[in-house]
């Protein structure tokens, strides 16, 4: 059973930075998609960024140029570097994974396609 554990959330002022981490245990898929999602109160869960086993990366338009997704395969860890944070970035952030890399093609509106989820980490950006 794959377990995903996020960390790195917190409270920052507008313009600040945070780096989220997602540690994946026993993740042995050679063909995969991993992504970051967020959900603000009263809003639908949305895809923020995704990376597949070939290294292909996708970003939501709202975070392009500000957020960077990366992975350390040796550590089985996924990262999300968030710079120039805005109050509208405030949300619970989730790490997710799926054993099919093509899932990344649908990450934007297809959060339900991901089979494994972390518990989430809260990011709060104040103005």
C-alpha cells in the first residue's frame, strides 16, 4: 500500500515562499504520475502541477512561473516550490499519485483518477 505524507505547509505573507514535500513509501511503479492538488473552502479540488515518470511536467495557468514541481527519485520524494505566493493560493494542498503516467494528461480536472492521496498540508497566505 502506497502512503504519501505531505509536509512544509504554513502561514506566510503575500509574496513569500514555501516548499512542500511529499514522501512516498513503497512506491515501486516505474510508470507513474504524481501531482499536487489544492482545495480551498467551498471550492472544488484543482490540479496545481503534475509530473510523470518520463519527467514531463504540467502546471495550472494560475501558478505558472511561480510554482515548480520536482522529484528526488532516490528519496521517493515529490516537491512543490511555491514562490510569489498570493492570498488566492490559500488552500489545503494534497499530494497524489497514480500508477499510470497517462493520468497526468487529465490532472487538471481529473483529481478523482489518482489512486493514492496524502492527508494534506495547509497553506495560508495573508495579504
